[in-house]
């Protein structure tokens, strides 16, 4: 996929930019090294070693960064499309649009017009071979000029060209036409689709013509911006912690050269003028924190793929389910599809936008088994059960929605009835459709949220009334429509209705038509808590490492031996035994660790806020859609900003402080008291026992 390859190329270029930036940041310094020489007990004027910047090398680094930045910018503004080539001129653009494109000219027709071999004799409402030949002409220069400069192709050439064009357009009937490239060599131009159709009314498109279609976006950022920020902060925090684990934490600042050193010792001291390093075990905490941040990044990506609407086709149905079952949705089981052979697009919005007919798929449906125990929520399956009655979720009438005094809209009777619905043993061919809106959608989802399946987000309709294994009738959608259009169905409340279709909301696990493999990934709450706990753990490890570093430096236990020097050769050095002649200053690794700790904490806060926004945003939409909502736009914006940003982040900070106090103070005190102050079992006295009335002898 060109778009995916472009993103990967951008990622590689950004990594290269970061590497060059790290190289410049670790080699450039403005701190001099001062040498204090003690000659015969007297300290002479210190000798200062200044570092100069190699402008030529620095210029090459900056040039490389500039070139890579330009490449990233060009890749970002580049527009990739799916192209259809028409090797020839299109003389009649208006007729070409009517034959092959839907109204508006943005989407190709799902059912292309028949070719000349398939069409009957020319009559009213039928395409003729002459109509196709009026559209296409041979490319300029390949056929002799005749009249207007081009001579029409033969019937065989036109037939072959039409068949190839129909095949290409039918594969892209869900993609939007963005641009059209046409014109003579040297005068070719690319126009937007709307402008090209307008100019086509004035004159032909000279070939070869290229139609640029825009495909579906493979990946969109989540609507919850807090989750995007959390993922970005996690990646940056992981980079900072890894840098802190590899960089030097201290560099030589001042060297006291004492009297009486040999030439070898003096040479070694001078070599240590630019020495940098870190003392063990400094860097281990940052390295472990790096792996924790990487694990959190992977968990966030997996959680995004398992819950986002663009992968699970939720949309309006998922929001309605969140309103009615907030606790069940937040604690639901996550299901992942490992592989499938069904490549049909199941997003109804794609077909609605392209004005294309909804697809027909094989799918299991909700059924009710006659004679099932009404007190049990799970179905009791028996092999001798022969009939399964297909249910209908499209409940009519306002009496189906009971509003209690507390304002909780739950239909107890309807929900209890649907708890007895089970998955059909055999699939049937259904047609995808748009879900109902408003109160009808809320009534349709009652009782369908099950722990053993995913959310019922797929809205389908079927004409089937019941499954009969002994029936030999065809089970495809069109045959069922023809045979059961006059059958009356009984809805779940017991009333009869002459509905030609049964509408249902089914989970993605019900889709059949090929081999499918689903795996239960566990509770959504566990994933969210684990993804938020890992950055918090990285923050605690980094903070403990920083505290250890400052305590060691304060007590004088800084770099002592050659094992701690990382950037230069050192064969004999013991700073502690020699009275610490070399004084060290803080280096880049310390600041990278500080940044990594701060960013890890911010990422943990963003993740907690993002989890709360997923629920609160649905409630805000419900308040805004209510007819009694009279909030002004400014008031609405202020309320959302204050509620979603300020209050939630304050609550997240309080939550983390509370958890930190529990972890460091309350839990150790609780378990220590439970171990040390456990009550002693004194037993019971005989008089406390009741009188012995009966004695059983063997």
C-alpha cells in the first residue's frame, strides 16, 4: 500500500532526525574544564581548557537534518491515489459520466452497464454499441485523422477497452473520485473532479486519461485527543528514559593536580579532562522504565485497535450502548479477530456515502427456542431441537419504553425477554443496513450486551422467520424475500405485525462466510489499568534513581574507578583513594532522566483522563441532543473545557497522590500490623460451651 509505505518512510526519516539530534546534543558542550595545579604546597592560577565548535562538521549535521526535514515535508503533502488509466480520448464526457458514474460524478456505479456482447438489441433504455463508440476514441497519433482528428476504434477494440474499464471501476465503486489528469503530451493538466466534469461539457478529454480515486484511510487518530497525547507522551518518555540509561550522568569539571605525580599519572589525569560516565547502578532504573513505557505503548495500540470504531464499526450503536450500559461497556470483555477470509466492508456509512447498495453477507442471528426455560438467561441446547424462531429488535410503540420515577429508562420486561435470545446454530444470508435512530435504537439494544460476545454494533435485516433444518428451500436472501414477503412475524412483546424484514443488532462474532478465529483478550478495565500503571511505575523507578544519584553525589560517592568512565580510555584511576582530585558536574543523562520521569507521569495522567472522557463525552452528547438543552455555544465550550480538562486532570492528580500514599504508607502499615499484631487464639472455656445432652456411642 503506497500510503502505508509513505508513513513508514516518514517514521524512518524522523528516527534519523532524532539520531542526528542526539549526536549533536551529546558532543556539543560549552562547559570548560579547569585544572588546579598544586606546586610545592601552593596553588597556582587554574588552567582552563576550552572546547571549540567544529563549524564544518556542525554544518554538515545541520544540512543533513534540513534535507531529511524537507523529505518528511514532501512526503506529508504528497497525495497518493488509486488510479484508473483510460488509454484513449473521451469525446463525450457527459455521456461517459452518465454511463459509468453515479449522480454527482464522485462515485462509480456499483452495477456497470452491460457490454455490447451482453446487451439485447437496441431499444429504449438500453445501451447500444454506437453509444459506447461515441464515448471513446483512439489516442492521438495512433489512428489516422478523420474529421475531428480522431477515428473511432473498431467494435472489438472498444469492447476490450470497456471490459477493462468496467472491471477497474467496479473494484473502486466505494472510492471517491478526486482528480482527473488529461491533455496532450506537454499540455497535460490535473483538475479536481468537479472542475473536470464542468470542463468536459465544453470539450473532450484527450487521452490517456487518468482517474484518481481516493481510497479509505487505513488508520485515523482517535477522536479522544487525550488518548493521542498519552500515546505521544509515552513514546517520548520511552525515548528519554532509554537515552538516560545510555548517556553519561556526570562529566569532569575541575581537576586538582597534586605535586609529585609521575609522567604516567600526569598523562592519565590530563586524559580524564573530558571524562564522563555514571556510577553503577545508575541507569538501571531508567532502562527498566524504558521497557515499561514500551509495554504501555504496545498496550495502548492494542487497546485502540480493539475498541476504536474504525476497527469495530461502532459509531452510533456503540454510543447508545455506552449510554444504556456504562458499567458493562467499561468492564466488558475485549475480543480480537486473528484472521478472517471475509473481506466485505461492514461499515454501512461507506455504502451510504457512495450511494451503493448494501452488501449481503452470511451471518448468524438472534433466535429463541420454543420451550426454553423462561427463568434462565442462558439457552439450554439439545440436539433434538429443530425449530429456532428468528427475533426482531425493531420494537414499535411507546409502551415498550418504561420511564421510572428516577428517570432511568429501562424496559425490564423487554430486557428480560431478550436475555433468552441465543445465537442461531446455522447462518443465513442477511443484508447490512443503517441502524435506527433515537429512542428506537435504545430499545433495540436492550438485553443484547453479553459477556460471551462483543458489542452488538452490526445492524442487519433478514426476511427469515424461523430455522427449519428439514426444509429444502434456498436460504439465500433473495429467495427468502420472494417466499416470505407475506408471512406475519410475532415480535418479542407478543403483538403481531406484518413486517417484511426482521431487524437485528448482532456482534461481529456472528458474521460467517469463511474461516474466522476470535480470541478473548480479557477485561477492558484490566487493559486500561495496566496501560496506566506502567508509566506510573516508570515514574517511580526514575524518581528513585534520581534520589539515589543525588544521595550518592552528596555523600561523595561519585565516579570513582575506570569502570564508571564511558567516553575515554582509562587504565588506572581511583578517585576516592586519591582524595577525589577530580570534581564532576551533572551531564545530559541526568536531565534526560528528569524529562523521562516528568513525561511518564504526564502520560499516566492523560491515560486516566482519556478513560473518563470516553464515557463523559457520550453523556455530553446526550445532554446536547436533548430538546431541553438551551446552552449557548460559548457556555457549552467553557463547560466542556472546564469539565474535561481542568476537573479531570485535578482528579487524576489526586488519584495518583492517593495511590502513592497507599503504596508507600498505608499498605505497608496495614500488612505489618496484620503480621505483628495478629490476635492470639485463647481457645474457649468449658463453661462457655453448651451442656452435653446427647452422647453417641459407637
